[in-house]
C-alpha cells in the first residue's frame, strides 16, 4: 500500500493560472477530503467526498473545484489562482473514523 | 457549529518531564476527537482518537489523552517527554456522522529541550 499520494510536492503559479492538484489512495477508502493549512489557522476543509460521484463543500470551497470519478482519485482544481491560495494542501482518506493524510502539496501563487 | 480551541501556541518542557497539550471543543451531540502530529515539512500523522468508551485513550509513541465531557476537553499527555516529540500538534473534532469532515484547532508547537 502506498497510502495517500499527492502530486506535485511543490508548485509555483502566476495569478490567474489554473492547475490541478492530484490525490490518489490505494486503500479503497470511500471518504476523501481536501484541506489547506495556513500558519496559525490549523487545517481547514475545502471539499470532501463520501464516494465516487459524490462531493460536497467544506469550510473554504471558493476558488476550488473537485470531482470524484473513481474511488481512488480525488483531484482538486484551482480555476484561477490567487495569491490568497498560497498554502499547503493536504488530501486525506478516511477509514474507521480515522483520516490518513498525504504528504502535502506546497503551492505558491505570485 | 463545531469548534476546537488550542489555547497555547507553544508549550515548552524539559526532556523527561511530563507534558500536556490542551484542547477544548464545542460540538452538538457526541464528539469524535482526534490528535495529530506534524513534523517539519511532513504530513499529519494520527496519534489517537476518542469515539466512545474509556475516557483515557492511549495512542502512538506513548501519548495518551483524557476525554472530559463536563469540561469539554481532550488534553494530550505524555508522562516523560523526549526531544524527538518536538513537533506541531493538532486537536480535531468530527461529528457523529463522521463523513471525514474534521474541524482542527490552530495547532500547538511543542518544544522539548534537553
């Protein structure tokens, strides 16, 4: 098991550019989530999914889109990057009440 | 609305001494409570959780946490701190439906000095 994997590890974008952060898990977990981590604010939920084809908004969804076409993959799309989206992004999957986190993607928007 | 508070930005403790990292929560219904640890430039690692049952929960690396319903607290403890315990610790709460929606505290940096 590779667990939860995320790509890329680091990305620099210019304001207005779009990109997709990839997340995959090989544990056949139904529930997956995206969080962003900002200094002094902990982690905040962006979007989550309770299974293939089902997604919902979290606490800070604006500027982000998600889809869940398969159980394994849960990509996060930035439609038009803004400096306020500079952050570290974590994907997680859930098994038996416990979330397992990927290593994170560090995003810098200039 | 659910919320979690970690009242201390940083906790300093000498190696070998007991440590406590505080967490209080607000949630309707029965809470699912978690502690995670983050080492520099790494993802979050699960330490322990309280779902139901015994109020004292034991987790990884010798950590434990005590659920106190009347004080709505879930403090993380360890009897004897190690320098390698130095990291960022997060408390989190989920509702009983537990769809993967966690609310995190802002984190507490633990510094263990030799």
